C-alpha cells in the first residue's frame, strides 16, 4: 500500500481471532481489534485526526496552538499531527503519571502544562477547579487555540462511527458481534462502535469496563471519573464492570506472550474483562448443548488500544518481578481489599476533632499542583507514588505518632492506612471522602 501522508494510514486495523486454547471459551469466537497498529500507536489516532483535520488550515493561517487536556495517547497523536503541520502543541493535564509518555511528548516538541486540578480528570461541573476554568478559556470562540476538546467533541465519537465500527462489521462478513467489550476512557470509541453495531443488530450486548476505584490503569477511567466525561452515557452499556490493575497486567501478559500482540494495560484489561464476562455466557451455552439443544456459536470483540512499550515503568512499579527485579513487599499494590476495608477511617467531623486533640501528621497524597491549590492546614505533601517508594525502605514516619492520610476521594488513602498498619504503625487513619469531602463539608483549606 502506498500513501501520500502518514495520516492516510490511520484506520483499517486488523481483527485477529484469539486462540481458544488461551481463553478456554468453547462456544464463543473472541476477536481483538488491533488499534495499536495505527501509525502513532493507539486508538486515539482516529479521534485526534478527525477532531483536528477540519481546522488545521485555519490554524496554520492564524498561527494557533493546538491544545488538549490529555496526558496520554490523544496528546501523543495530536503532537505528531500538529508538528506535521508546523503548529505548536500543548498538553494540559493535572499530572503526567506515565513517564514514557511525558518523555515522548517532549521528544515530539510538545509543551506540557501540569496545572493544578482537584481531580485526575476534568470535572466540568466543578467551577472552582482551575482545569475547568482553563477548559472554558481555551474553548472560547476567537481564541488563539485549536482546542480539539476530546471530552465533548462529537467528532471523537464520529471517528468510530465512520471507521472502527464499520470495519468490525466488515471483517465479520457483514455481521455485528454478539458481544462488544470496551474499556471506557473518554468514551468516544465505545460509544461510536456500540452505535454502529446496534444499528446492524439491536441485540448486541455492550460491556463497559472501568478501573477499580483504588486502581490506576492508564487509559481507563474509574467508575467515579467516568461520569465526569461529557461523552459518557451509561445507556450505551448493558453492564459496567471493574477490572483491577493486576487483572490488566495479567491480560497484557497473555496477549504479549501467547498471542504476539504487544498490548498495553488497557488492552490487557479489555481481554481479561472480556474473558471473565464471557465465561458465564459460555457456561450457559454449554448447558444448552448438554441438554441436546444447538446453542450455535457466538462472537465477541474487544479493542487493544495501544502498545506495551510506553508502560514499562508502570509494570515495573506494580509487578517488578516480571522485569527480574525483587518484589516489593511494602508496596501499596499488595494491600488486599479486605485489608483496605478494615483500615481505620474517619469522616470530616471526626477528623477535625482528632486533629485538634492529637495533632497527627497529616499526609496529603495528591499531586503537587492540587496540593498547592488547596490543602488541609498543617499537612505535608507526599505524592502517592513517592510515598509508595519511601515505604520500600520501611516506615518513613515515627510509628508512634498518629497519621492521617488524605487523597482526592479517600480510596488510595485507605489502602495506605492499611499498609502502614501492616508495617507496624500504631495509629494510621484515612480521611473518608478525601479532600473533596473536606471541601464539600466547608472545612477550612489553605489556598495557594
């Protein structure tokens, strides 16, 4: 194939059948849509090009800056596209959590603005959040920005209505699959593909996958965050299920080692979530067969969103033994759900009284910019990843001094409280609802 531009190579990615000996499904053909083979490496290539292309000529004339609130694949694709057209690109984010992506963006000539935000992703309903104000500023008509606005731009979804969805139907010989399993990030790909598939067959079951509340999986929102995304519509999905970081890495390993598909954590989570959901379906079909009925065969599709190479530091932090490094017994990733549930926690009212009475060490686990925006008086800022590293060498705090841990919504802090208790700390507690609950209760915050 010959192209005049690399952007002509976006789309028409393969649909590959996963060997049944790997997943064990007897009555279901499972397929992976390999979006990692797009030229810039991810499913976001489609949306980035579809959102930017109509306005590039105008942007070149005015000397506009391409800008997006993204810390991942959308930013990467837009940085490439902007550079191809002689335009600067700026990524605005609360926090760059994947070092390889940050380094690649810098290599591509992008400017990265890590600005204070109160949540991990944009919450347009929170008018006090600096990210919300920035979003509104760069979206104003007449500004010197080409803001692609992936959270609300209908061309994000349209890229998959026009491309990804029809490609799946075509490769299945004109049929929609019986099941479509999709990880939910900005919700553009899952929404667009689901719409196309249901036009072909209204009976298609759509399963949305989100990250477990206490986990971070690059490219997947957790169930709280996903409701902040403008393109998300819960009606798109027949069911929404959570996958953990460990499940995502297990799925990644299966695809990489057994299928030759160099999938990142999102693809790994999609595979694991798909197999977990489909096992019950397969069991029901097997029961029909055992009863003498002919259940027929079913088909299912999941998306491999991007490549593994950008996430080696993510894997190293969570599963160091996979990279021939010693396991980290003191890592927060080793805390079980039962341990987290048993950890001491307290609501805002009780925490305020406790602070006044015992003067505990208050550790704020949020990013530095969020801390600078607003924090509990007297607290110290130790970003969660750094605190996790500190714990490798043992307790970094006096085990006798009470500790109150705070994060955005109280999920991570509960796990760190459980970990400190496991390591012998006398009194480690978590702030229920995190800094958000503290703010909503009208408790005082120091604002920078």
